[in-house]
């Protein structure tokens, strides 16, 4: 029953032969269930898919579905029979994979005197000695196999979660970066685009768990930096715009609306346009350098919201003031635009935004971004109006 036969003795072979005589860790188990666990934890035993295909063929020669320590666990198929059950694998290839299974300590050779595989029977016809491949090491290492499979599945689950985290972070970063670039053109987004594109390329590669953890940290940093840059707009969208919807239902409780309405009303009480008579400390007049009729021609969608026809800039400001709540623009954003641009320019800007409201994700954020550009003298309503006129001509 020597495991050595004609092969040279190695330290590993001696160790595996000794270990095969240990007490089994699992005395009874379904052989296919144990094989599936071995497939899941194969990395711990350093065996390949082809090695396991040969082991699968060996298990098929064992009668019944159970591996039990009370049974004879030696199988003795000929090379031809084993090749057939291994899907026609060449004998030279079979020998290589059988050697790998022996080296991994999953099977043990029981060589006959002449090196052939066979079994002898007693007077009752019962097999009393068999020469071939002993499968008992699978029972001896059964608990180790199950533990390796469990660890492998846990590692696969952690890797899956890590890949999902990276995908979600990358997706959010791309969407917020696109939003920030469209609503905050005064910032330079080039470096963030470069970092995010590089992270995207790394995400598509095959990475180790540690490398993917680094990638997740990098993506989280990129996303955090983007959120910092657009935090004002995020606050406006999540709080002020929602609050504004409630204020619009009860304008008397909206102090900012009252402030702006009072400034408009002062000019009307004197029979003049509010922009020319508004107090210097509240709203400075900055009348657009274009006819009112041209603005209304470019942005006619605001006309239904006016109380009658719009014939003066003051009436346009009133219509814009009424409309901004429906567009989700906060009182603070509207009042700031009026202070920086002047009520007439702010109303012109809002009318143009209303004309393209279906194309703009956040009208409130967009108005704030234009207000900041106006503070730096980087925004004029003229090009905005002319762009709408040109687009209407093209559509016609």
C-alpha cells in the first residue's frame, strides 16, 4: 500500500502520506457537495479548473454519492476509462493533473507491485485490497475545504461590494461634474475631469482588493471636492427651493418677497417705473440696453403670467417676480439677482430661463451662477436674448 511506487520520494509526498492517516474532520458527506466546496475554495489549494475536472472524473468511479470513512475510498480506473470521463483528455495531460492533485494533498496514490491499478477480492467476492487513487484525504481535509470555500465566497462578496461602491461613486462624480460645469462655468473643472477620467480607466482594469480600495478612496475624494464646489447650489436645490414652494402659497409670510414687492410698489405709486425710482440702498436700476419688445419676442412664454399686457419694464419685473416661485427659484436667489443685475436685467434673465426651462436642470442654481458672473462683469443679457431669437428663427 506504499504511496511511492516508482516515483521519487519528496518531503511533500511523505507529509501527505502521513496526513492521510489522520482522523477525518468530516466522517460522512455527499461527494458532490464537497466537490462544489472545493471548486469554490480552489485558490487555497492551488489547483486549476483542469485539475478539478480530473478529480470530478475520479469521484464518478466511486459508487454512491457519499464519502464515508467506513467505506473503501480507493478508485482504480484505467487510463482509458479515466480519459473518457475526463472528456477525452490525453493520457499525458491526465498524468500531469493527477500529479497536481497528489501534490495538493487531495488524493493519494496506492501503487501495486507492478504499477497497475486493480483490486483483489476475498472468498466472498468482497474487495479486500485496491490499488489506485485514495480519496480519503478529501475527508481528512473536509473541514479545511469547507472553510476555504466560505472564505472565498466572503472575499468574492467583499470584492463585489467594493466594485459596486466604485461604480456608484464614479457615476455620481460624473453626473455632479457635468452639472457643476454647466451651472458654474466660472470654476475650472479641467483637473477634476482629468482625475475622474483616470479613475474610470483604472476601474475598468482587473484590480486586486487592495488596489480597488485605493481606487474607492480616490473616487470618494474626487466626489467630495466636486460637492464642495457646488455646495451652494446643492443647498439651494435641497432646502431653499423646497421652502420657496411653501412661501409661494402664502406670500405674506415671505419677508424677501415682501421686500422686493415693496421696492417695485414704490415706483408704481409714483406712476413711474420702479427701476428708475427705487431707493439707492435697495435696488439699483440697470435697465437693459435693448427694447422691451425684443425681450418679449425672444421669451414670449412669460406673457401669460403677466396681469394684462406687458408694456413697461416694471410690468415685466412683476411677471418675473410672480413666475420665479413656479420655476423653483428661491426668494434669496431672485432678490440677489435683482440687486446685482438690476430688476430689469434680472427679469430679462428669468424670462430667458423660463423660455428654456425644459432644458435647465436647476433654474435656481443657474440664476445664481449667472448672478455671480454678473458680479464679476462677466454676464450680459444681450447675448442670451439674441441666442433665443436666433434659435426661434432656426426653428421657423
